[in-house]
């Protein structure tokens, strides 16, 4: 874990980070329940345990940056600032959803926030990120492109082709590998001869570092530092965020491939619990503060569910819209 | 002017007209393009806009999608349609879906140019006509410039379109000589074109097969049979109105497609004619397609596999025989 921690946070910084992680946690827990109630259908991949990666990353990026995400992207979308009610409405398949009910959990989009979608083809987003960065470079934009993918993606050809192309053309891509140790049910060491993902990145001559993905400060510091170099024209970089998902891969996963003790050990160093302990130990947060943040997150999720429940369905007459771009008449 | 010159001029025009346009692909720069289409463009426009790529079809096609999302107007050259299968994920899962899946927030104004087709003894991994596969996919626009004028002007129309457009250039056409009608400065991507008028049968085709149909039509005319030749130009969306208007006039249709017949574009065309113009037909629709084999190397075998004027003539005569006409 090569990135040094930044100085101790202020109360405001600490509470803001915890607040964002609690918003994601509350949203995901509610999604779990709503899936059981059959309000949400399709595939649902929850982000519990990985909140520090999304929150630490997004607060270190700029509004002009572009984001390319995966099918486990609720946390990325929330931390990027997409209103929770629009995300929940999308999970409900409603017209008010952030993809007008056409994407669902795996395909959240918000062009106004540079959020180019959850991609449900493993590694499928990496080439797009290279192209977004090419557009930024050729147009001399200040923005960079942050591209999330999981440890499973490093087995795909598109990972290798994209890292090479981004490095060859020195494009402003920040590759963010969320290494949660399992590609669905296949552990990294059962799929990869070289399990150190930073080594693969260095083979393409880009800077790479492993980061404690359970520590929101470590994530933020690493992303700030890497983004600064990428933004300055130093070419792409890769950060391997070492993290863990607390819940199953999807709602159909009986988790036969990992034992409970392993899950419990990771939960013990989960991002929410460790930040809570740390802020309390530093005297920056009281139990009342924590309770208030949790209550606020629940209230926001309640409102998002009410919004989704009350929203209209896209009329079936609109089914074939947007297959081709609609030209101004 | 050759077809190759026409595509080259189209690229030059596009690069001059719009600073957002750039060309990328394998060997488009220093080498000059595998079919020499982009020769000289690197010198004129520089390496930022004429970008040689590694042999990474998925990455550079996907990068074209990303660059289009990011506000540029990329032209991606994929050396042949056969190699585009390495980028199928990007074309089908991303380029074709992003507009719809984002509820209309995104559009992908990307142009992909691909060489297609057989006829040069390049065997089974360089000779297939897979444009019909791509025409299966909602979200894509599939075009096949067969004439010098379309080679010259379809690119501009494709670049002006906010959707992903695949331009299939038949490799046999690059050396074809011809000209552009005086005064013609633009073409559209919407309409099929009648390349030869006739009253007895409609030959529906595109790409290199257009010329085989025109040859067959000349031979048939000598026998007193007037064939109309309809160049589809765009394979998705199909110009149903033009197809049905011609078929209703001639009351007979023969589809000539270098793709295979099973599960194909020719099957789709046949179905549409049956659905929309069945009672106007004097005879069943006929098809002339590539034999159901991977295209072989040896010249006599390749020739035997592909649609040719003789087979087209025979199909027309058999259609006419079915209703006692001709």
C-alpha cells in the first residue's frame, strides 16, 4: 500500500465522507429488501463493503471528469451526485429513472454529470474510457476519464488492449480496478497466473499502485495524487483498490465459493465501521452525530422509494424511442 | 476516378471540413491503408488526425465510441469485416445500445469503414460478407456504397448522422473506374436507387453484386427481358417503400446477395416482400446467394461459390417461367 495517508481530517471532512458512505449503505440495504419484495427485478449487484472506493474516488475527482462504470455501480452513481430518487426510479423501471427505465440496475447514466454508464460486459467499458480520454486530449479539455472495473476484467483482452492503447497514446485515463478478490465466484488466484494487478499495469509502462480500498482516506489520497499526474499529461495510471464485497455477487448467488470466516474478517475492517471508530477515537464525532447521519440517509432513501413508487411508467408507445438519436425537428 | 480515389477524396473533404473528424485504424497512416485508401493523408493532416493503431480491434473501435461520446467525429477503419468480429462486443453491446439504454441521453456519432466481400482469392478469413449480420442489430445504420458517387459522398452523410454508421466497401470495387454525375454534391443514407429501369423483374442487390446484376440485365435485354436493378445502398433501415414500389411494378423479384442465404439479409428481404406485396407477385421470390461454404481459395471454386451473372440470368428466367411470362 504505497500511498501515504494525508493529515488527520477535520470534523467536517470526516462527517462528509461518512455521510456519503452511509447514504450508499442505506440505499443498498433498501435495494436488498426491495428485491425480496419484487419491486426491483433483473440482476442486482450490491456495493456493500466497497463504499470507500466510490466515495474516496469521487470526492477526489472534478465535475469536468468523465466516469465509466460497471454493473455494480449504484455506489459510483450516488457518490458522483446522481440524485438517489432518479436512481431508485431506474431500479423500479420508471420513466423518471436516470435511464428512463431502459437500463435498470446495471445501466445507470447521467450525461450531465459525465457518468457514461454502468457497463454489464466485463471490461467492455475500458475501450470507451480510452476514447473519452482521447476526446479530452484532442480537445485540450482539462478533464480526465476515470474507469472502474473489477478484478475479473483483467482476464479480458479488452483490459490489455485498452491499457496498452492508453499508455501508447499517453491518454488521461485513470484505471480504477476494484479488486474484491472474486470474479463472481472465481477467486483471482484461480484465474490469474500473476495476481498482482499493478504488475500487469506496469508492464504497459504506466504508474500503478495498490490502495487499501477499505480506507476512504487512503483511496482519496491515492486518487488525488494519481489524478494530478494524469491531468498534468503524465499519461494513464492504474490504482488497484483492494476491497471486498460483503454481500453475494448478485441476488442469485449462494456463495459456495467463500467461507463465512473470511467474510466476517473483512467486515471487521469494513469502510463504514473503521471510519466510524476512527472519527470517534479522534473526538471528531459523537454517537449522536452518527445516529443523525444514519437517520438522514434513511430519510433520503425513504423519499427515493416514495418518488419511485409514485412515478409513472414509460408508456409502451415510447418503446422504440432512442434506438436512434432523435433529431431536432 | 477510381472507387478508391472517391473514398480518399471523401476522407480528405471530411477532414478539411470539420476539425472534430479524425481517422484511426490499422495501417491507415504510414502504410497508407491496407487498400491504399488513406495514402497521403498522414502527410496532409498529421498523426493526431490520422492515427495508426495497434492490432487491437476491440480497443480502437471502442475508443471510437468513446471519442464520439466525447464530442469528436471519429472515422474508424477496420481492415476487413472479418476482423471486425474481434470488435463485435464494442459494436453490438456498446455502439448499438448506448442511445437507447441511456434513455436518449447519449448518442454515438461514429463511422466505421470496413472492406467486405470476396473475389480476390483471399480464402475464408478475408472474403466473407457479414454486413447482413450487422443489419440485424437495432441501433446501427448499415450502408453499402456500390457506386463512385456513393463512395464519394456517403461518408459525409454518415458523419452528419448522430448514430453509429457502418460503411461496407466491397474490396473488389476499389479499382473500379467511373465518375460522379456533374453537379452531384451529396447523397442520403435513406433511399435505395434504381440503377437500371425495367418492367419484367426487379433485381434487388447492393455492393459488388450490383455490377453482376447490371451485366445479367444487359444479357437479358438481348433476350427481350427488361430487368430493373435496385441498389439498396442502405441495408438497415431498409427502404421498404422503394423495394415494394419496384416489385409492384415488375411483379417479380430476384434478390442477389453475396451473403449466405440461411438466416440472412436475403431472407429478410424475401419476407418483407411476402408480407407487403404478396398479392402483387406473379411468381415466388428467388434468391441468388453465395454457396453455403466458407469461401474457398482456388479461383474456380471461389467463382463457383459466388453469385454471378449466369446464375442471376438463370434465376430470372426461372421466375418468368413460373408464371408463363417472358
